[in-house]
């Protein structure tokens, strides 16, 4: 009986932690992609300005996408955390 209580308590404590790790990983992946593309753009700007302009446009679109992903991730994190907390009260 006490083992079951211990396992359930650990499960309840790990859920928000797992949500935080997922949120962090998704946001870091997007920021890493933006960093890599911007570094590539700066590296080719002097030799291939037309392609650098194209990658800059791609970077702008990815920034907008990253903003949308961040909003969705924050919404999902808040929703799941609220559901987990309501489940245990």
C-alpha cells in the first residue's frame, strides 16, 4: 500500500517536470535553428548577396513561425498543468 502511494506521488511530481523539459526542448530547438541560419547568412553575405537576401527572408519567416510555436507551447503547457492540478485536487 505504501509503495503504491510512493509511486503515485513520484508520478504526480514528475508530470510538470516532464512538461517543462518538453517546452524547453522545443523552444531551444527553434532558437538553435534561427542561430544556425543567421550565422550562415552572415557568412555568405559578402560572397553571395542574392542568396543571403533569400536566407534573410527565410529567417524572417522562421522567426514568425518560432513566435507562433512559442505561443502554442505556452498554451499547451498551461492547459496540461491545469488539468494535472485539477486531477489531484
